[in-house]
C-alpha cells in the first residue's frame, strides 16, 4: 500500500530519537501490547520485530490497536498537508467540520468531485483507512482528550464527540480504546470544573511570539485582546458568548486552550478554529526550508 508515511528507516530513526518533527506523520503500533503510539512516546522502545508503522491513527485503530495512554495520540497534530491528493485534503477538512456527522460518504464524495468508491480508494491509499474510519477515530480521540483533561460529565463528552446516544458512545469507546469511558476518567488526575483547558499539539519549531505580535497588530477591538502572554477572544452571540484564551504550554510542543462555559457540542469547532488560527498542523520544517530557498525571504 502506498501512503504518505515516511519510509521505515525514517520512522525507525524518528521513533528512536523521539523526534517531534515527525509527530502526527506516522504512528507506531506494538503487537505485543496492542497499542499505537506517537513518535515522541516516552515509553521504552519496543523490540523492532514487534512494531508496525501506520500513516494515521485511524489506520492503526482499524488494524485493531488502541491509543497509548502515555503519549496520547489525540494530542498529535494533523498531517493532511503531506497528502498528495487535493481531494483527500479537502475531504479531511470537511470531515473535521462534521461532514460525516449526519451525511453519508456519497455526499462528501460529491462535494470533492469524486465517486464514493474513488474517495474511499484515495483515503485508503493515503491514510490507510476509509473516511468512516477516519471520522470514527477523530470522535473517539476527542472524547479521550475530554475525559482525560476536563471534568465534563460523560454525557457531555459524548455530545461533544458527536454521539447522540450514551449507549452507542460507551460501546464505541470500549471497542476503540479497550476500556469504558468511566474507567479512563478514574485514571486521570483531578481537574477543576467550570473552565476547560485543552492541550493542542504542534510540530516544532513554532515562533509563538512572532505569531502573537502579528495577531496583536490586527486585533479586533472589543473582541480580541493579544499580548506577549497569549491570545484572548470572545466568541458566540451577545446572549450566549464565552471567552477563549490561548497561551504557551511550558517546555512542551503544545498550546493551552482555555474555554469558558459553553455548549459541549461547540468544543470541536472551537478547537478547529484555534488550530487553524495558529496553523498548528503545518509542517514548519518544510515551510522554513522552502522560504529559505528564496533569497529575499531568507535574508528576512
């Protein structure tokens, strides 16, 4: 199968070095434990004969592996910019925006100008998983993050992840993560209620001070406030507004997103908007290398 995954030698080197530049570009599945990990996983390296590499979390999940509780694949940045097919990139963006929440794959395929069979084939070639599997894995990983990092009730976590039935959510989570949601919730450290704080991963290097300075010059009065410590914005309608705040996570390739009281069903959209605003899924090494090849930009 031809996918966007780096070759095995690159994967081996990145995994052994815990190279954050490859975070989200592939996942390591360990046959002896049945889990899949990020390249930056702090666990001791498994034996080479016990591992397989997958181009996406959905591919590893479809092969029967569970997400690691230590490195937490839900924190990985996305990797759609490495995919060769523009139609797959567009479809992934639409899936992230909820295109498969209530509509069939055929509607998604029509939107990107392909048949459902063509779209499915391209997804399997590039991501190692079908659109439905990608959608399902995204939902479970979001739920896993909310169960780990917030005090939201399980019913609200299910709503945020796009499940209208708690029974279906419990069954899907048990199948995908190997434990019921309540068991994962018991394992997490205590977190305060009310305000939500989520961790958003990226591939370094990210020049956050320069990005904040850029946003500060363009801040909308009364809506946005930006300084060297972070970004704050009011979102929603006048009768149903909430405050979000973005700041650096010390000593981690992550930003912290704080969200005030809000409808849990709005959380995925808020996360997507913040990731896009700060371009957290970009391959910054590739961006810098490309810009450095231009003499005028290299001097800057």
